[in-house]
């Protein structure tokens, strides 16, 4: 969000005549920029401070002012808590931006941004370039199976799985509902393979993947270990590959070319060994 080009949405309250524990509510519309700190442009939230003229500032920006000089009127003043503005901010209720994808949360306006960072209903997108589907991760799996017939395999952390090395997309699912997408692209130089963790918000990787391919027919072996990228697939499949198998090294023994694949457990349970207790040796 920036102050010069902000195009804030206009939010409507519930229908006129509805009542609540704090009184009547009416349909109104307002420019939501009014509810932003004019210094950092983030949404105002308690505690909120105001100068003697009535200009507001958030608690994070207040210590940055020089000699308590107001950021708007430049007057040296004493800032006090803006109880009226805080009450207003507590009363402005909005829906999550992911309401169309199944989120039913209704929250105060200043909590909206923080909620949406971790909203479980934030959409993921279909990796097919010609498909406009967007939805929660479970809906994406159903869509991929029904509309595109992409296979999905349930895997366990740290256990090897052998997958047939066929060009195309293959979904992988763990018991804790993490979803991965294996992509095998047939390039002129060979098989190019990549894996991405599908998540509504791209975060730092917490998964490590191991892939290997070997052939006794030509005594060839290749292994790759790397951190898995995460993506909502908003921009399609991430660029680049994690493992490339040269075309001349791929052999088929009649059973199909197999790729050995595993994902490490991000939270392994470490077994604590019981200490060995030694019996004292008595002297003769």
C-alpha cells in the first residue's frame, strides 16, 4: 500500500435496520484510506494516538517523530490516546477477501490483513495455462482430478516412492494435508523434473526433497537433494528444474522408467535413547 497511489476499497456495513449489542447498523460507504496511518499507510489499530489538533498516528510511528512534531500540521504537541478513533476502528467489520472461496470470517478492519496472511481459504490456482480455476487447496485437487485427470498419490514423509517417469503433472499428498506437484517435462535434452509445494501464501521452504534415478543396463545413477519451493501457482508453474536426466542415459527395461522420490519430514520425531545404567563393580 502506498500513500500516493492508494486505491482502497469501499466497504459496506450490514443492511439498514439490523441491530447488535452496540446499537443500530446502517449501510454506508467510505473511502478506507481514512482508516490508515498517514505515515506508514498501514491500517490504524489500537493503540491510536492523536495530536492536539486531532491528527491520528499509529503506535509504531509515534516514536519516530522528532520533538513530538505532528506529521501533518508540524506543530510541536502532546499526543494522547484517540479513544474515539479506537472505538470507531473496533466497530468497522469486514469480510475476509477470500469469502468467495469459502472463508466465513468476519473481523475488524484492522485485523483483516493479518488474518489473510494465514487464511486457510486463500486460493491456489490451476497450473494449466488455459484454465482459470482458483479455489481452496482441496477444491484444487478435486478440480485437477475431474477436469484434467491428473493422478494423485498419497505419500509418507521420508519413505521412498517409485513413480513412473512419464511427462506431465502428478499431485502428491501427505497425511497432514500438504500438497506437492511433481512436473516431468520432456525436453530435447532429456527429462526435466521439478517439485513445488502448493500453498496459498509463498513462505520459506520447510521441506527437503530427494530424487534419484538409476539403471543397471548402462550403469548410470543420478541423485538430487534440494529444498522445495512453495507457490500458489498464481503465475503458473515456477521456472527451473531440480533434476535433469540426459536423454541418452534413460533406459527402459520393459517395466517402465522409474524415479525414486521422497520428502523429508519437516518435524521429525527424535527418539531419545535411555541412558545405559552401569552396575557398580564390587572389589574382591
